[in-house]
């Protein structure tokens, strides 16, 4: 088997309540497209989304997913060419502003909380 074509990557897997609403939010807010979907007979889905080639997975949360992170947290960073526009679009789609898009530490960046309680930093590095 030739492994030279396998590219190493890390893709977050978000477990949320009501993944169908989450897919709709990420499509509307970030322009995500669905690239994979697997549904079971009960209607639970595992979905792979892509935002301009940046991939992440999404599914309905289960009892196993509710294990605490040992005091740790996870925050998503979405790097885009126009953080102001994407941030505004996400807020319009239902996200809550944590702090507005500003310039600091060589980045133009803002933070929001999506309707599922996950934090996203939307920004770009300033040249």
C-alpha cells in the first residue's frame, strides 16, 4: 500500500444537540458545504462540512459525548480573507458576539458563540 498520497490533517468533530440545525447554521453563517453525510434509521447524522477546504465533522451529541474535558476547553479559529463580513453574517444567522472584530497582536479578529454554545474566533493575520 502506498501511503505517500495520504495527507496528514486534523479535523475537529463537533457534537451538538440538533445537528440538522447546526448544519443549517454553519451553511448560512460560514458558507459551509456538506461533503459527506451518513444517517442511521433513527435520523441521527454524521456530517462532514467544508469551509473553503477547511473541513470539520458534526454529529448529534450522545451520552458518551458529555464527558467533561477535565477543565479544558476547545475554541475554533476560522481564518478567512474578510473576517468582518463573515463575523457579521454569523451574528445575523444567530451567533452571539463575545468581542467584536478588532486589530490586536498582528491579527484582525473577533470572537462569537454559535447557537450551540461553541466559541469561534473569526479573523486573519495582518501582514
